[in-house]
């Protein structure tokens, strides 16, 4: 048979599929880390602004590891959650 055999074509196809899967497995955690980093930065900035401006109105969220983790994971909804928890408790 002249040219490329069916076994070589199947091997290339399987190799491309495995390469795609490997790239996807490595890329998804990086996206999650970037999203958490982005939420944490935006949440931290808003938390600092809220503590600075909210001090005049009696709104203050203490900066501790628990509040930092909540804001880091949830971002702006985490700040709203902390304000609601502070108001309820």
C-alpha cells in the first residue's frame, strides 16, 4: 500500500485527542486560580473602600483571615454576605 496506512492515521488522531485533553486539564485550574485572584482583588478593594467610607455610617467589616477568605472566594457577593451576617448577628 502506498502512502499512509490507517494505523498511522488512527495513531495521529488519538495523539491529537490526548494532547487536547491534556491541555484542557492543565488550563482549567489556571482559569479557576485567575478567577479567584480577580475576585479577591476586586473584593479587597471594595472592602477597603467600604471600611473607609462606611466608617462614617457605622458600616465596618473587620479585616481578618475569615473575612478575607470569604471575600476572596465570593468577591462582591461575599461583601454583601458579610454585611448581612453582621447586621443579623
